[in-house]
């Protein structure tokens, strides 16, 4: 893959860097579009925000946006933040609303190569991935690059099961890590990623010792495309 900028979709304020920080380091000028970056009204107090060291959602989101700014600056990436609130704040957008907002953000960003989460474990991740796949299914976007989400990818056979679920809907997943990152991994990009990861101090605090080792494991990528029969139907309906 050429080092041109990418449009990387991140469910929360950390997922893109945790899961594909090396890729971002290798593509300066990329855009990270965080979906669940909005604040609930009124402010709420949740167990996760408390574990992260915050009294309520306003304090949490203010600090997390600053952390995200620092992390992305280290990777020469630019943020776009959508105003949806994540599931811990007890409101979930419709998939059609989400896919429309992502499509608009992608178009405004110059229709860059589209990088999305595979959709592992967390309901917010699955929703975002499904919204991106709906754009693929309607032939509005070209084949997608999907990253396996750090923190969740280590859970049992979850990535395999997710790929099976996508296949049942006519979405093919082809391994593409070597093509995406190159056969020789960059030590400089790995160092940039780790410095960026450490910017998310509140989230590392909440994770404790549960998952940090996964953040330095190799990144994994898949190319998502429509099965031929689904592709024909999508184009005939346009």
C-alpha cells in the first residue's frame, strides 16, 4: 500500500491507535474518524469513567479528547469526531444514521482509502463495523480494509467467528497484513505507535494489567469485499 493518507474509522477515542497505530505512522496525514465522541446530556457517571479516574462523562470526554489530540499528533494524523454517544451512556444510534454520517465524513475527507474495525466483541465496535459493511453492501464504497481490534482480538475464536458471520452475509475477508504493512515491519513506526498508545493514560489506567501486552502485538488486517453475487445485486439496485 502506498503511503498516501487513509480514512480510519475508530469506534472510541483510542481504538484506531491501539489497533492500527503502526499503519497510521506509515501514512502521515491520515484522518481518524471517531464515532462515539459525543457527550450525553445530562452528564452521567459510569463504572468505566470512574475506573479511568473521572467523576462524570463531561470530565472523561474532555480529558479523553485531549489524550486523543496528543496521540494523533504523534502520528501526524488528524481527528474527526462524530457526536454519537457510546453504549455506556445508554443511547445507541440506528445503523442507517451511523452509516450516513460515516459516508458524509468520508466524502468530505476526500474519499481516502477506507479503514474500519472488523467488529469484535464490544457492541459499539460491531455496530460501527456493520455500518461500514452496509456502505460496502450498497456499493457506495470500494473494498474496505479492516483491522482486528486490540484488546478484544485475543478472546477465544472471536475473530474467526466474526469472519464467519460476515461470510454468511456475502462479505469476503481476505488476509492482507503483509500487503498493508509490508513484509518488513518498521521499527520506527512501532516506536511511534507505542509513544502514541501511552498518551491514553486514563484508558490504560482503567485497563490495569488486563490487556497492555496486546497493544504491542503485531497488527492484523483483512480486506473486505462483496461476494460476486452480492456485488451484482448491489450494482443492479443503484
